[in-house]
């Protein structure tokens, strides 16, 4: 058992917290996009809130037409949230494909539309079914980018109440790795949280490792400045000496760091929905 603020026996939750069911939240271009639904393991005040978990992987390690969904990127985080009484939803989205693979025809704009469809499904179908009142989103890396895109979407009905963005991709223009198969600078800006920055009612927490070699900590500093400059309720918390994807159980070997960061994420969500 951890000594965290929100005690969690990771291995116990892994074996005992199971999905209530899997829904298809969207069908598009031959894809059936899945969502795992976890019901609260215990009934408490946290059941007022649902948390959408969005995985990363450079928008590549996602759903392909010829392969099953791996379901293991943020499954552990979703299970922890459910064990604490939240509704938790774990999704994937269409893969843009690797450079050495046959083209999928999917761009980052398409991926953003997928997560928008997931949020619309949650609000239209799951909120009435389960009766939760608030929605938060937690994402890692490319998933954190997608969480921020929801918070900054033109359609304000898609905005969650809170977003926890862990080591997010925030600028799809400056680094070719993050172009998301979009050919023009304007298209890249349209899905870049740093360029999308505007005032939103969504409360945002940026968590970023100071030793991140994939997405530099300075990227989140620039994003924080852009969001704060627009009047957003945003906080930036450095995770000292942490490398990329520090929030992932089973990926980060230091479970103490994962537990501490999940504690901060959960505390932020609970405060945001009060």
C-alpha cells in the first residue's frame, strides 16, 4: 500500500477493478473507436465526477484498422480513479501511422475530432445514464495535447471542468516530429494549444518533468505563459528530475513518482469540481 494522500494498492486494483463494459463512441471511415467504462468501486462524493483518460504515443500508438487496441497505456490510471470512486473512461483514437508504415490517411486534425467525438458521447449518452455532474480529463504526452485541445475547442460544449496535462505536446509547428501529418503551418497552429490559447472556463494543471528529453520543460513554460496571458485558470508544476511519461504505471519504474503525481492530479480534480 502506498503512503500517498489517496492510498492505492496498485496491484490489487489491477486485478479487481474491471471495466463495466466497452462502448463504441464513434464510427468513422471504417474505424470503430472504443471506450472502456469503469464504474466507481466504492460509492462516495467522487462519483459526481467522471475522468476521461487519454493516452499518448505520438498519436501513432493508437488504433489501426488491422490491429486490436492494446488497452494498456492509461488503463492503470483509469483503474486507480475508479478504485477511488470516480467514473473513469479510457479511450483510444485513430493512429496517424509511423513514417515507415503505409499511410493511414489520418492526420492530427482527425485525431482531435476523435477526442471531440468521445467528449460529445460522454455528455450525450453517459452523463444521463450514470448521473455524474462534472467531467475532468487527464492525458499524457500526445494525450495531454488532446486533453488541452478539448479545453480550448471552439465548441465550448466540449470543454471539461478540469484538465490535467502531463508533459503535453503544445506546439505542433516548431518541431517536425509534432506536425501530425499536417502540411501547412496554419493547420498545425489550429491544433497547437500554445497557438489555440484563449480564455476558457476549464481549470488546467500542467505537470512536466524537468528532465524530459522528449518534450522540453520549457515548452510547458511557454504554454503556461500563453494560457495565463489569456486569463485562464492554469497552474504549472515541475516534476523534479522526472523524464517523459512519468505518470504511467508499468512504464515509469519509480512508482513513488507516479503515485505522487497522481495524488496531485486527483487533488486538483477534486478541488476543481467542488
